[in-house]
């Protein structure tokens, strides 16, 4: 049994909202398998986290190296 100092602090709960999306079931199942997620919600959360992480990597690389990297998003 660990002491209080070795325990992780409780993660702060972020506000959640209920939404309805019409997604292709085959795509959702494939993403769920690829991400190792247990639920559709977990699949979507992990995919969103990966999208944000990708943006952070590109921005960080640009800042660090001072080079241009073509964005996969044509709007950027």
C-alpha cells in the first residue's frame, strides 16, 4: 500500500457536452481498432487528441527549425 506522496493527483474533470454525430460505422470501427479504444467516445477523444498533438508537433518543428512544413489541412 502506497503513501499519499506516491499517489497521482486526481485529474481535473473538464466539462462535457452531449452531441450526436452521423459517422460511417466502418470508419469508427477501424479507428477504434487502430487506437485500441474501448468505446466510440474514447475513440473520438483519442482521435481529437492526436489531431491536436499533430498540430503541436508541426508548430514546434517550425519554431525550432525555422522551416516551412506543408500542412495536411488546406485551410492552414
